[in-house]
C-alpha cells in the first residue's frame, strides 16, 4: 500500500492557515505539525502530563515576568520564532522589549521548552538544532514535566554550548543573561510533582 506524497506548504501558506486554525502548529521543512503534548500517532495524552505542562509554563512565565518587569525584557508565551524558512513556537521566550514593541522579528535571548517523554526527541533534537542558529539566543532551557529536572544549554561561543543539569525540589536555575533565577520550588508549584 502506498501513501500519497505530502504537499509542500510554503511559509506564506503556513502563516495564512495558522491565522484561522483551531489549534496551534509549527512549520518544519514544508509541513505543518500540530502542537500536541503527544506527537506520536496513537500515543495517549495523559491528563496529568497536560495539566503539569500548562502549570509549569504558567509558573515560568509568572516567575520570569515578576523578576524582569522593571527591566528591558519581555517574557512571551508561544511566540512564533522564524529560523530560516521554519517557524517554531517555544513554550516561553524572553526578548528585548523594544524589539518586540517595534514589531521587529523576535530575536530571543532565552528559550524555555516544557518537555515530556513524548516531546523530548523534538526538543533536544531538531528544535535545538534550529534554535542554535538564532544568533541572539544565549540559553536554551528544557524543564521536564514528568520529573523535577531541567537541562540548561548555555552558549559559550558561536557554535559551542555548555550543558548543565538541575534535579530536585531544592534546585534553582540561574539564567545568566537575564541575571534571574527559576527556583524549582516555585515553578513546580501546583503540579503533580510538587
């Protein structure tokens, strides 16, 4: 049994379809991919995982927003970031506020993804490969929604990244380019992992 080849979608077509779509999606190599917590066909989306993903994202937004409110940064949920011809929607990104308010293309300083077993291969794989091409990006943080754990990738040189791991309720992530902290006790508050 053969399957029909998928039609290539141009970046312009993607943006037009995304404006009226009932769900969010990302654009990669001429295809649209719905934004679901579980990407593999047939994988169930667990209610606890979905709940924890939303709570973690909200807590990260709130914590960063509080710490950066009097500084020149803006914390943006689900911003559309264009890297070459691809469009990716990270859970949270931090940009310089004047850039965002002047309508210029988003150039994130920090990107945070809330990850799970179903999305790890994407978050650590092709997404990180694209994110590394963003010259303004200084840190890429992956917060796990299934355990109290995070990996932090810091840019050391143009193409070199240093990875740090944080695990346990007493941990906190220091985000050097923003000079702020994400304490696990706060970002995991209200989740099933609290």
